[in-house]
C-alpha cells in the first residue's frame, strides 16, 4: 500500500511539474507574441510618421517652389492678352505664343506628346485652360527630348511639341509666362510645372484638356469653351 501511495504521489508530482512547465511555456509564448506585436506596431507607427513627414516636406517644397520666382522667366500682362475665339489667323508677338485670341478648339493637353508641330491657335487655347506647353527645336538633344516627353506624359494639363523656328532649344510656356531652359535637368523645369500647371495665371481653371484636337488634327468640332 505504501508503495502504491508513493507511486501515486510521484505521478502527481510529475504531472504538476509538467503543468507548471506548460504554463511557463505559455507565459513565454505570450510575452514573445506581445513583444513581436509591439515591435511591429512601433515599426508601423514609425514608418507612418516617416511617410507623413516626407509627404509634408514634399508639400512644403512644392509650395515654396510655387511662390519662388523663376530665373529668366518672361511675363506678359494677362489683361492685355486677348481671349476671343477667332477663325482668322492670329499673328502672335512671341514664339511660342503665351496667350491671345485663339481657335475655339484646344489641343488635347492631358499629358500629350506630339511628334509634329501643332497649331499655335489651338495650343494657346490649351494654355487658357491651365496647361504648360513644352516646345523644342533641333538644337535640343534627344536625351533631353525623351526626359521631357516622359515628364509631360505623366502630367495632366501639359503638352509637348517641336517648334523649329523658336529661339531657344527648349522653352516652357503657360498663359502669360515663358522661360527658356538649358536642358531637361534644369531645376526651372520642375519649378515651372509646379507653379503653372493649373496655376494662378490660368484664365479658365478646370476647363477640359481632352475632347479637343488630337495628333491627327481631328476632333473638337463645334467646341468653344
């Protein structure tokens, strides 16, 4: 009997020891889980804060660029630039033109790159809608043309086309604004886009940049916005 009681006590002791060991493992696992979860949460919070700070910094830089003057920029009095829709040919005082009377149909300017010269009177209408127009002549390098085409292709309210008879190799125009730049990497390119794509100079902000004339010269019949 004594031997049985001793064996039973040993089994109970082993069972209790196993129970305590299991409880200890569970506590360790809970602590590990809590620790990992805390690290993940802190990492996510830190990453989120980093992203917010980065976006805020980006926004601040964009706002600063929009307010800063652009070196070498030419400005025309917007009040003196005609805005009538005409069918007769308009002779502009500047090349590329930055405003004035124009055709009733605009060039499509929703990030469109044209490989041939476009109609000045149609492009001016695009500027009236808040587009930035990038033009270049044969002096511009193919590398610069490609970089600018990539930028325009990603930017709504912009268009690009060759203009062989302009004075500068690369020129950027908006309504009443124009600058000649040294190349695609010139910091004034980004500054000009930031400042004038749907910028404060726009006579008709929010007006369409699609539904006008395309590369084939077709479309936009009867539009007069």
